[in-house]
């Protein structure tokens, strides 16, 4: 394999944002037909590297060699012309246009009838039945991610950069997604697979490169073990996953949050939450899992007040809040942790301190602020820095500050750990668990059973807008297979 | 082929400010030179006019209209409330001030009259902003559109008043109201045409609004509204109420400016386009020049005011400089600010490989 | 009734207005707030007028369109390369363009008027209808149109799809300002035939407002512009017949616009009309915010 | 690295700042001496000619020490751009004439596009730059000028079209109503439908005078030719809006079958419109307004009104130079210049040699072919001769000539002639022997306007009945708030 010429060589790439060095002279090469896994924590520079390769960022120093031609890309269009494409963490589609138009945009052709036929065939071959005239905003996250991948494959690229794109897909779909990528590599395409999940990387990669704070700290061949990679990723720092489910300690008999026969419609007037009832007592941590697009998001938003409830009732400590605006519910002690920190978790353009100030109903002293930043491990720790300058993971952490200011009566969280590396994920989950222990009623809506299995007191599975089954045993881990079966086959 | 890219530059605040000042100064010199070449006036004459425009105390004439309006707009814009109707709100403020001064007994009370007139002017300004805000909140209608259209309607309301029911008895049929009583006028500084009271009030307003926007929770929430409505809602503040607040404050401040125009400059209500005079639109520009920060709006309004003085000053005593050339020069100088802003925030990278 | 409609459709002022609105739709569909339109229209009218006097009608059309494109390019340099705030740039450049319009007009004017071109109703009507159709086709049926709209909806995603946002915005402004240039030419040579300082000032803002009212949709913009044009040009008879004061009459088109938009928005129709969400967004590729 | 660059930048900037500051300071220093010259004081001149007679009670005129400066610096403030080819343009033509005429001792400047609230600051600036005579040429500037006149007692202000005066602030105006009457005569002769249109900017007394005079003229001729004359008036509500003027003209022609147009709006749009119609084969005639607009419509312009501000400016500035006008005695200076002064004239074109084309040659044969009677004498003559006779009658107002420019004379303007008591000189003519606004006239009061002695205290649309032989006075003209009954306006058709 080493005898072959690399398709692309990255030479001494250096990129700085303000005072933060994102990439500090990174060099690597990718060969045709191989999957190069790039690993690293949040803020290690993985995404920056991907964006430089795709022409979204312009490197300060260093260059790229494609087919022995030295270059740097100053726009994605150039990268695309060289057969490079990036499927990123968030599907990059134009929401207001149809699927067909998005693909046409990518292919630089008009949205003609021929293209429509071609696209429909391609999608059918991949086993996706999507009406291509639908507006993208009506698609689920999964569907969007697939379209993003499919449109890249239509052009038959030479290098596919996959930046955490499969990380958040539900297992079954993820397998399908990864399969497509593997097939692509088998046909001779190059893949740069970026992830922070070590197991996923080992499963996919032919070679491994580990980044830490902008430096390449390890290059491994196939057959490397998890510990080696982990050591490279985290350095000497120890990282723990010790969750002990605390004994059920229900302080109240009454329900802190109860949802009765709730129906919520989506953008097309179809019920995405269909007759859901559930109760959460103080001190309980209840999880609702399901494959993305089965209504967890809408359920969470309806409880938070960001989405209208069509029928049913939502009660908070025996007060009806079904039609109260979101702001009212927050004041009454219901805190919602959204999935997307960029759009809902923080206000870009404000400083960290100002964001925290908004969460708090009372005055925030400097000491409290510093303590919070320390507790949440926000980096850099300057509270007067603009949030927009932080990395995605750190922004998510800032948005969690809302949980630490008071002991809320009810916490509703929807996929709060998406975009987080393992350390931050642990931190987030432990915060939620601690809140439940100190008497909050916690409702955790998720698409990832791994993360909720260890901490939930009760677990519901949601399929097509309905909660089909509750699991309530002290040892949820033992039910894992059952839960997965219900999620997929209900 | 060389690759050209634009990347961010991070300068310290002082360096940014100095660089901007430098670009502006060089721009002024360049403008002076070009003007003198174009018109055949000596560079000396043009330079004197330039210097005098920036040192003329009469800049406060314009500042006292532009500053309050622009400060209010910067609040609205940072809350994503696209109030393009400052012009109309200003006209309504003028109508309000005239009403108090001319048609109520308050108008004859010293000290009370101007204060009452300004308060009512602010109230009417806010009131004229209200329909657009309500239409946006309850019907989702683009507020930029409605406010823009309501400017014209405000003009015609004022026109209707001065030609109809409010037409003065002592004005020989001209379309104006009678003069407002002396008690309700605000005296101007001797030798100049502005009022110190108003200037102080305007600067106080700017500082207060800065404190409001950057130090209070509601103010911070208003700024957060610019990036995410859901975020604000999830922080326990009603985005609708905040939107309304932003709209009403910007309307009220435009109304205040309109009141000032009546009490200090016009001393009677005149036709809408004359009261408005395009200041509502210029204020939009000023608020962006100041980066939507009330404190920076102060120098921005000073600069714009000086350019007003300049555009007239250039015409005086020099050959061949009419409004055409001076407005070209003013436009050129404003464009230079944009260039200065670019140079301090970005740099162009050219790589040959 | 039919006579009235034909009269409005072929009114040169309305035809010019339609072209301005369509030109604005192109530019704003690509995500650029087009406030410099007013200044550019003013300057284009002055150019059309003086170049017709100096070079005749045909060459003048070429000159007008070229100069309009030159002005638009200046605006686009500020937006796309200097990354300046759209609103600020538009308003600042307006002042420059007003000044330039007067300089051009006063410097090159030969006599105070030109003989207006006598185009028949059919020609005028077909100019505007063709432009409407063409705008719709380009925006919704071609790859360029798709790219333009994508830049207005979400420049980041568009860039990610391999669209050079700055280039597409430039292209959109070129197409749009060709329409604006022709509109200004029609105003100067077919409608007015005369020029005085700052002729045409205010129509740019009117066009922007009308484009906004029609949610930047070319097909919708046509009836809305016609309705406005009718109210704007033909209601003075109300004054003589019913004694309605001029200021009330002058306000009617604006009040009607707000009413129409309110009614449209109260129906489900507006949900189908996707508006350029990123309008006014200063797009910088390396911005780290998602 | 960034820190070092910023320090270097700071130092460089500082140096440049100092250089620039020095440069600016250096060039501004001599300016101070210039301002000094304006405040020169000296012994009052003994050659003063005082024409003022205190007529109105006013504030005691402030005693200002003043000598006539060697060089007089005069400034004009215009409300619009000079390039409007209307109001401001004609003022500037006047300015250029005096600037050339008195170039030995007069220095002029102008500031254009000034709005009412900007004008005080502009006046401050002008005073600071040493201008001692300031002409403010818009009604909008009246109160601001008045205030500044009090603030700067030794600067002379002249305000156009207003009615407020101060010891150092005079007023002037050139009124066109007599010319409109002459236009009306021709309109009455040339209309085929008997329907005549008028596009009005605002219905203020000045424009009402124009419309009434025009209507009176049209009826005088039209009635004799068996036409039922109606003057349709549309008010557009703006002084300058070419497109609205055009829309209004279009409405008048298309919907009210009007075939002769006149207007008060500061652009040539109405003329352009009529010329376009002519090219499309429809004949609608028009009168040019204010500036010579013949060139805009050589086929359709019959005649028009011309203003020549230079007549007034020459008079004022010559008297300023002679020391006749000085700060302190302008309280009663009020120019109300009519045809007899030369400040207004009948016509639409000024030939390169300076003579005026009173009537478009195209229409002279037609006007000469229509015969009517002079209503005063009963004599039969052509319309052309009638127009010229009236023109001459109004141009002759001998006795008041030297007194003109004084508010006091307004009281005498309506006195046609005066008896001397000497038997060999029966009467002396002092006002024009013909005045359009002479009874009998019937009209109606305009809604919302009640100032004149005819309409004060009366309801809207009340009848106005001016008895035969009564000549309206200056005050009546200034306050005119009624239309003659054959004017159709706002629902009164």
C-alpha cells in the first residue's frame, strides 16, 4: 500500500484564530482506496483541518498537494473541482429549497426533469424513499445527513471527508451510512473519517491519525488498540466514566411534570407526537429514547413551550402550562436544555458572562461566574470573551450553565451531549444525575441509548410519536437488547 | 495562479481605533486634494473648510437629531427589530410636540412645556411604531416593509394637518401651523443654532441606553434576541415583549428627536418631508456606523454631523462646488469609513503557491 | 376596465417601476439588502439622459446599462470583498451616487430635454411581461437561479455546495442591474424626456418596498407593482370628483400596500413563499459561528 | 506579534496625527484675520437716505454702528438644487447677473439643497465667514431668518416670499398673478373644449391668486367666444414632484377633457407631458412657469411667466452699497414686484440677445385671427392686441416706481389714480390702469382657510361677492382664500 502514490498530501498546515492556534503544522497524506481515521477531542483541530481541505478556511501557512500539484484551496468550489467533498457534522443543505434543488445546486445544473429521475433512481438504490420535491426543512436530521452524502456520491468524488457526520445517526442507519462509505473506499476512493469515537474509528479506519490541540500526536496502522489511541488523545490526563446509579430516592409522591395525551403536529400537520402521556416525580431521571425523528425533539420542544401542543395537557407541579409561553415556564422552574447550542443554547455575539447573566433570574457575581466556568471546564476561561469565539463543545458547556445556577424543579433535556467529546459528555450527564439526586425531576430525551442506560431510573422507548414501552428495572443494562429491538421493530 | 483570500485580523482595540482614525484622516486629505484639483480652489481653502467643519460647534444641531434616533435604532437593530420607520416616527414626534405646545394649556407653562412636549413627542413616536410591531407579532408581517411604508403615510398625515385642521391663523395661508408659544421653545446657544440642554440630554440618553443594553438583564436579552429567539425564551424572557420594547424605545427616541426639531429648530409644524428631512434614514446609517453600540454611535453621529456641515461649508466661498460635488465628497468619505472598517477587521492574503 | 388595465400595463412609468422591482428582486434574492438602488437609479437616469443627448438612443442604452453595472460593481465590491454591512453601505453609497448623478447630469447636459422615444403600448407591455417571465425562468429554472436563491436562503450551505457566494452575488447584481439600467433608460427616454437635478430620487426605495411586499417573488411582484402604479398615477380624479384632499390621495397607495400585505399574510399563501432568510447577512466564509 | 504591530501602528499614527494637526492648524490661522474684518466699526456715514416711515408698531430698532464695507460679501441660501431649472435655478440666475454687474465690489456665494432646520447653521457659518448680506430664498426659511436677524444685528438679511421683517431683515417677492391673467386671456382664446386645467403645488394664497387671475383672463375672452369656461384645478401637495405633476396633468387631460394647461410646480414636467402628447398627435397647450421652458415644448408652449430676480437683487445690492440699506432700517423694506418693475414678465423664452419672446410665434397668427372686445372700452380688437394692451396697462404704474421696495406703498397699490385738485391736471395715474382683480367677481371660500375679509367667519364654501368696480388691495391679494366660481376644485365641479 505504501508504494502507491498518495492522492492528497497535506504539508505543514498552520491555522490560527485570534490567539488560538487551531492547527500547528499538521502534515498527512491520504492514499486512494483507504479510509484515514482522524481522531481528537473537541477543539483538537479536526474540523478546522477538514474545512481547510475543503477550501472553507484558508491556511496561514502550509499547502496541499493534489496529484503532485501544490496548491491551497480558496473556496469549496476549487476543492470540489479536484474531486474533494466534505460531509460535515451538520448537514449543509439549504432548508428553504427542495431536495432536488439542493442537489442541482451542488451539481451546478438546473433542477431539470432528467436530474429528478436520476436522483430518484439513486435514492431508491440506496433504499431511501424521499420525495425529491419536498422542502429540505421538512426532512429529519437523518434524512438530511443522507441527502448530504448522496449528493456528494453522485459526483463521484475522489476524496470524501466525513466530519462526525455519522456520529449521531441511530445505529441501524449509521451502519448503512458507514457501509456506503466503505463501499466507496473499496471502489478506490479516499476517505478521511473524522470522529471522536474511538471504537467507531477502529471499526472504519485503515490508518489513524490523532490530533491534540492542533498537533499530530500519533499515527497508527490498522490493528492498533483502544488504549493506545486513548492515551494519544488525552495525553497524561486521566479520564473516567464511573457512573453509579444512585438508589431511587423519590421525595414526593406527586408528579413534578406530567404530560397527558399530548399531540403535537410537525410542519406539515402530521402528528409527530401522538398521544403521549408520562409523569416525572421529583428526584427521578427518566429517559425517553428512540431513533432520531420519532418525536423526541418535538416532545421536548412542546414541553419547553417552543412548539404548540395541539391537544392534551402539560402540568408543572399541578399547574397547567399547556399554552403558557416558554418564558413563563422557565420562570416557573422548568429548564430546557436544547440540542443545538448554536441556535437555542446560547446567544452568539454576547460574552460568556452575559449569557450566564441571562440564565440567572438574580444577580451574578464575578466569583460565581468564575466558579461556574471552572466547574464546566470552559476553555478559554475568560468570561468576557465572545461566545462565538469558543469551539462548539465549549459553547455547549456554556449553555449548561443554566443548570447550575439554581436547583430547577424540572429539567427537560434533548440530546444535550451531541457535539460533545467524551469528557464533556460525562460532565453533562453527571450534572443531570446530580440534579436528579438533589430533587429535580429530570426528563432526558435522547437518540443514544449508551449514554442514558447508566443513569436513568426509568426508560421509555419512543417510536413514531408514541411511547411504546417503559422499562423499569434496577439493571437497565441487561435490557439493552430488548430496548434496541423495541426501538427498531415496534 | 496566485490564490487570494480574505482572512480575519485581530487588532487590539486601541490599534483598531487608531487605524480607523488614520484612514479617515488620510481620506480627508485625499478628498481635499481631489476637490481642489477638481474645482481649482486652493488646497488651503478646502483644508480650512474641512478643519472648520469638524470643529464647528454647530455639529450639535445635527447630533441632537441624529444621536437619539440612531441610538434608539441601534437598540432595535441589535434586537433584530428592523425598524426602518424612524423617519415617520420622527414626524409623529414633531406632531406630538406641536400638539402640546400649541393646543394645550401646558404650552404656556415655562419649563414644563418643553418637557411635556418632548414626553408626548416620544409617546407619539412610539405609538407610530406600534402598528408595525403588532403586525409583526400577531400576523408575522415583515416589519421592515410596514415601517418603510408608514414613513410616507406619516409625511402625508403631517401635510394634511398643516394644510387642514392645524393650518395657522397668522401664516397667510402657508402650509404651516402658527408658531409655538415662546414658553415652549428651547433657547439656542448664543451664536449657534443648537441647544445645550438638548445636547446634554442626547448624550445622557446614549449613555443610559448603553448601560441598559450592556448592564441590565433585559438589555442583554434584547441583544440576544438578535441571534436567537428561542434562546431568549428559554432564558425566561418573553421574546415578544422584548421585541415590543425594542420597537417602542426606538420609536420613542425618534419621536423625541422629532420633538426637538419642533421646539428648537422649526418652532412650528411644517410639512412632513421638511420635518423629516431624511434624518430618519441617515440615522439608520449612523447606528450602523456606530456598530449598533450606543456609545460608539456618539462619535458616529459626530462624524456624520460634521459631514453635513462640510457639505454646506464646501459650497461657501469656493468656486464650482455645488451640492453635487459636496455630496459626492461626503459619500466618498463615508465609503472610506467602510474601507477603514475592513482594513481593521480583515486582511487580504495573496499566496503564489 | 380592460382599457384601464392596458393603460397601466403600458404606462412607461409603470414599466420602469416593474423593471426596477425585478432588478431589486434579483439582488435581494442573493441575500444582499439593496439600499444603494435609489442612488444607482438616480445616477442611471442622469446617465441615460445625457448620453441620449450626446450619442443617440441606441448607444445611450448601452452606455446606461454599462454605467449602471459599473455603479453596481462598486456596491458589490463593498458588500462582497470588503464585507461591509449592507444597510450601511447602501445608505452611504446612495449619497455618493446622488452626488455623481448631479455631476454627470450638470456636466454633460446639452439642453434641458430630449425627444421622448415613442414606443407603442404593445412594445412597452411586452418589455415588462417578458422581463417578469425571464426573471422567473432564470430564478427558478436555471442553475444560476438556484445558486442565487441558495445564497439568499443560506450562503453557508451554498458555499458548502461549491457555490462561490461572492461570485453569485456579483452575478445576481449584474443581471439585476441590467434590468435596473433598462428601467432607468425607459424612465428617462420614454417617460420623462427631461432631467433636472436628482430626477428619480425616491423610486429606488419604492422599488425595494414593492419587492418586499411581493415577498421577492417575480410573478407576484407584477400585479402588486401594477396595482401600486395604478393608485400612484391615476387617482387624482378622485380629488376633483369627490373632494378628497391631495395628502389623503397621496397616502392611499401606501395604506393599500400595507392592507394588501396584511391580507396576503393572513392567508395560507404566504407559507409557500420562501423569503431570502439571509438577507443582509454579512457572509464571511471563515466565520466560526454555525 | 500583533501587540508589537499595534504599538508601531500607534506611534506612526500619532506622528501622522501631529503632522496633520499642524497642517490643519497652519492653514486655519489666517482665517482668523478674515473674520476680524467683518466686525469693523466706524463713524456712521452721513450720506444716509432714510426712506423709512414707521407705519407698523414694531420692536425699537437696535442701534447698530455700521459702515458700508469696501467689498460687500453676499450669500444666497437655496432650498433646492440649482439644477432644478425652477425656483432655485432662477434665483441663481439672478445672483449671477448681480455678481457680474457689481464684480468690482461684490463677492457672492450660494449654498444649495438646504432644508429649513439646516438653514440656521448655514447662516451661522456664512456670518462667521464674513458674509454681511444674506438672501434666504424660501418661505421655509422665514422664522429661522427672523431669529438669526435678531442674533446678528449688523448682518442684513433679505427673505424671499415671507411676511416677517426686522430692523435688519427685509422681504422681497416677485408676483406673477398679472402675467397669469395674460396667460388666461390666451387660454380662453385657444381652448376648444372650454375646459382649462391647472396643476397646483399647494393651494396657498400665492397660487390661489395665480389660478384666479388665470381663470379671470380665460373667462374674459372665452365667454365672448361662446365658450363655457371651467378651470379644473388639481393640487398635488408638493412644490417639486415632476411625476405627480405629470400624473395630475394626465388626469386633467384624459378624464376631464382639458386642452390647455397651466401649473405652479417647480419643474418642466407638465410642459414635457404636453409636448409628448403633441408628438402622439394630441394637441394640448401649456403655459411655461417661472423659468423659460419654451425649449421643453416648442410646439405646445403658448407663452408663460418669467421671473427676473436680478431686478430685485440689483436694486437691493446697489442700495446696500450706497448705504441706503443698512442694518436697522430694513423694517419696512418689502419688495412686491409686479409687471411694472420688470422683475416679472410675460414669456417663455429669452433670446440670446436678452430680449424676451412674449408669445410663441407659432401661436401669434392664431391669436391675431381671433377677434374680441375689450370689456373696458367695448372696442373690437384681436386677442393678440388685447393681450398686448393689457400688458402695457399693467406695466405702466408711474408714480410708485421710485417708492417701490417699501412696505408702505402697498397701501396705495389699489388706488388707481389720484386727483391733484389742479384743474389742468385732472388725475394722476399711480397704479396700473388695469387690474385683473376688479369687481364684479363671484367666488366661493375654500375649506379650512378663512383669513380674508371676504371669508373670515364664514363657513366653508361660502359665497364671495365682490361688487363691481372694487379693486382688491394688497392685503386682499396676500390673504386670498377663495376661488372664483368657475374654478372647479376638490369636488366643486
